[in-house]
C-alpha cells in the first residue's frame, strides 16, 4: 500500500528488524526468511537502507494495523498527508 501511494520507505523500524539486519547469526526458527534477511542485511551493509528505531508514538504505519484513539489516528493521518473525508472538497 505504501508503494502504491508513492511513499518510499527505506527504513526498518522495529527493534527486531534492526537486530536481525545487524546480526550475522541465524537460528533454525529464522531459516524460513533467510533469503529476505540476507537481502536486507546486504542493503544495510551497502548503505542502501538506513536502520533506525522509531518509537511507538511515531509509527505512522499503526494507522493501517491497529485500533487507535481519535488523536493518534489524526496524528498518523496527518503524517501520511491524508485528509479526512469531510475535509475533501469536490
């Protein structure tokens, strides 16, 4: 959805993703995504993507995955440059 809306996301945002891309070790539980992990790790090593932690309050993707309070929903919507239906003029 993010790509379809022409947003470019080159940052990994969760601590688990950050740890995985920086860690050279895999275990048996992680082998199902080994190919993706190596791809991501290579992109980090080549400085193609930057790995940063994004605090929960700043996670704009929450608007697509969680039930939010009215205020948090409005903040996420604003960061994504979305408008409320009643704000759109035709």
